[in-house]
């Protein structure tokens, strides 16, 4: 506690970091003569959490409060009623009293219960000092006995605040117990700290601030963990911000500032994740791994770089191959290395320096990049428009959005200055892949086809504006090629459809005969990533390549296992490990599930969590209460200590099997590759070394 009135605390933040536009006032009464044992410690623990939570705020703590005069002097000396700035937070804690008049009072050590009006303080006087200040947004939390009784009292007083302030500002008051319930000081501090920790970890909320409704929901989630905590349910006394609006008064303890890896036109796949492109472009196996392991693929990389040079202004390049053969990695590398923002970032300077110059696309050569995974045709064309900095037009009630937006895209390409380069990855994982081909990509054919020297459009006179030149790169899965057959002669799926729409398209396969050498280079880089195993890594990498070709996915998982081993050369010689590796993703996952059991994460629990992520719709499954609930049926019983188990999963070697993203302002998790998701969804696949139920 401060030693004098108005002393400013800067707990958890340097003076330079304290935001003068945001103020936290704490009014805490702790030294009652007849307090129960531990009461003062409970108050101090509450204040500790509050200071930590609102650490960037300028904190003004009330001094030791003995009498009504002390409270009034604090409000006056600190000019609470005249406070300005973006956000004002007031936290009031201590003993509360319910008067016969239905007024709520803050009890003080010198309060005479028979003379409340003279010796106690009407809690509403403290609350309204904040509400009727000049701060743009106000949040008051009252943690006293019977605090819910403030509702009727404040409802009347709230009308005295100017209507313009009530409508313009977010003014909220929360009480921590009902009108007839006392506060359990020690238990509330435990609840408050639990909510703070929940928001920092498993809530996975990605916005910098929270709404009051979200805060209350996370309180409910915390209360579910212990029935004895239920008395501390938050009650909304004044609702000034609604259900969905976030308020700068509630910072999100779990917010992480996501660096912009690439510029806006590529952020649809680059951020939320820089992680999506970074994982695939580097080939890293763990989120916390900062190494750049993309090795090999020189021929493919040169082909993409040449396609993106100024001399190639029109055309279609289809990057295809079997599942796990590295299609996304090749495209991701080209998109990432071409981005001006990425190239300026000193964190990734090594990536550029290590690359052969003729494998690096020109700066700014990719206009926009779109991920079609789990997306409808309308989503994909809308994302392309956004990447071109266009706002999709509003379709009429009888109009089809895809048709309207495709026409808008065509109009833009007919009139814009080119060339334009569009990348579409994960077409085979889209929800409407054939409609994307027919209604979104096919209309672009006229812009991709090389133009003769004569006017391209019938009736067009020399000197007229010619359509924008378009380069289109598409990543799509296809089956393994039959020896001696041309790609176009053997495909009967998406690749065939694309080749029909774009007859002049060039097809590049990621599972060609050269990819075996690429896998060797990639696995060698992975094994030596931490500076060890340089003497034995090459032979181990060659063995892995022979067993897993053409799967870079299996190579990545195998390389991570070998890097963490004491002797990779010895491991690859083990017949059991070779059999496991020949089983591909299934065998690798079986081994890792067995190994995590030694780290305190039961194999069946880990598998249930992974399977739940594979069945999640959209971008993935959020942690919160949803992931544990989804995992329960796969486990056959409720998940015990779910947060601890998920945290262990994300810290274990199994983290490499997951990718994370952001959806609906939550951090979500999904399998790192669709092939892996397919294995996890197949209940006939034995992943625990025993027959599992179908």
C-alpha cells in the first residue's frame, strides 16, 4: 500500500510504459478492528492481482482509510471527479453494509453501525465520482458485501449523468456478489487470480481489450472449476458498453502483439499467421523454433522465381503433388521472400542471405495471396478483392455474391495498372473447390493468356487500353504420377479441371524425382538445427529420404525425432524405427504418442486432444472450455485437469503436429496438415498400438 495519499504505483511497468491516458484508482479498506484472520492478507492479494492486470495504467492507490473523512479527502485530493483520459478504472474493496434505506455503504474502521450516514460512506458516492468524471470510458468493480444492492440505487443516479455522456462513453459497473451475500475475501482473490491466469493462457482471446460480457463469461468458466467459488459471480450493475463492444478499461492479459511478417495484401494467410507462412516457408517443426530450415527445391524455386520476374507478365503456374510433398512450402517461400516488409525485417535477413539469388522472387512480385482451406467460393473471391485493396460490392437480394464479386474482379483487371499476381493455395482443401475453379478462376483466363502483338480483343484499336496482365499461381493436391504418363493424361480431378480451364498452364510437381535429394537436404538441416549431430546427420538424412519419399511432412516429423535423439545414426538403423517410418505419418505419430507418456501426458489423453482438433470446423478449435469438451468423447471419459493437459501437449514434441490460427477473436488449433487430420479422423487407424473402437 502507498505511504501517503495519492502515491502513484507503477507495479509491473516502467515509468516510460505507464499510460497517462489510463488511470486505475484502488480504494481498499483493510484494517478493521474485528476483522477475521487473514482478511488484510486477502485484500492485499486482490490488490496484487489488480495491479498486475492493470499494470500499464497510472495507478493511484488510496492511503490507509480509517474514516469517512479519509475517503472524501482522497476523492478530492486526487480529483477523481475531474479525471480525464481514455480509460478510468475504479476498484473498491472492503466490508459493505446494507442500510434500512436500501442504500449501500462502505464500512470503515471508525464506522458506527448505528450512525451509517455520518460515519460510513455511501458506496454510490464513490462510484458516481468515477462515472461522472471526464474520462471517455469508465469501469467500476465493487467487491464488498451486499454489493449487488447498488443496482437500484445507481439506476436512479445514472439518470443524472448527461445523456451525451451516457450514449458516447462506455460506463460500466460490476459487483462481485448479490445484494444479500457477504464477500469471502480470501476466496475472491483466488477467483480473481484464476480468471487472470485463464485469460493469459487457455482463453486464447486475441484482442488487446475485452468486453464486459467476455470478462463475465471467463469468470463463469473459472467458477465452474469449483462450486464453492460460485458466490463470486459477477453482476452487471450498470451496462454502458453492451455485449460485444470491447472497452479500453479491460486490458487482455493474454494479448500478444502479432508482428506483421508481410504487408496487408498477403496478411490473409500471413497474419493471423505469420505462423502459417513461417511454419511452411521455413519447414520448422515447432512453433518456438526460430531456425530457417527450407533447404533444397532449387529447381522448383528457380522456376517460381522466374515466373515472377518482370519478363513473365502473364501465365498460370500450377504447383501440385501428393499430400505432404511440400506444395504449400514452395508457394509460401515465394510469397514470403517477395514481400517488401519481410525483406526489410532484420529477423529474417539470414533467410535471404542463405538463398541462391536466382531462387528469390523479385521484391513486390506477389500482389495478393489467398488460402482456400475450408473456405467457400465467396470467401476466396472476397479475399482476393481485399488483397487488391477493393471493397466487395453489396450484392442485391436476388444476386449471387460470387457472380457479383467475380465481375468486380474482372472489371478491376480490365482497368488497373498491371501486372497483377494472385496466389491461391490449398485449393484441394476448399469447401467448394470446383466452384472456385469454374466461377472464380476460370473468368481470369483472358487475363492470363499471353497476348499476341495485334489487339487482343475483337474490335480493339491500337492505342486502346489493354487488359491488365495477370500471373496466377495455384497450389493443389494431385495423385502420384504414373511412370511415363504426362500429368494431363492421368488426372481426373482438380488438376484436370484446372488444366482444362487454363490450357497453356505450366504444371510443376513437388513429388518429382529430384525431390528425394531435397528431402535429404531438408532433414539434414533439421537434425543439425541446434548445432549437434553434424558428423552423423547426412547418412541419417539419406536413410530417412529413402523411407519417406515423397512426403516432406513425414520428413519433417522424422527429422524432429532424430534431432532430439542422442544418436540419429543409431536410431535410423533400428528395424523397429524403420518400420515405423515406413508407416509414414501414422508410425511417427504412434512413436511420439508413446514418448509423451514419459513426460506426464498420457498417450490416450494426447490422442483425444489431437483428434478433437482434427474434427474442429473453421480454422481450428479454441482452447477455453471447448477443446476439453470435444476431447471427452474421444477419450471415453471427462478430461481431468484439462488446462494442465493441454498446456503439456503444447509444450511437448506433439506441438509439431499442430498449427495455430485466429478465428472469431480466439486463438485456435488444428492439425498441421490435412493429411494428418485425415489420419486422426480415421477411427480405424491404430495410433496407440492397440485396436481402437470404430
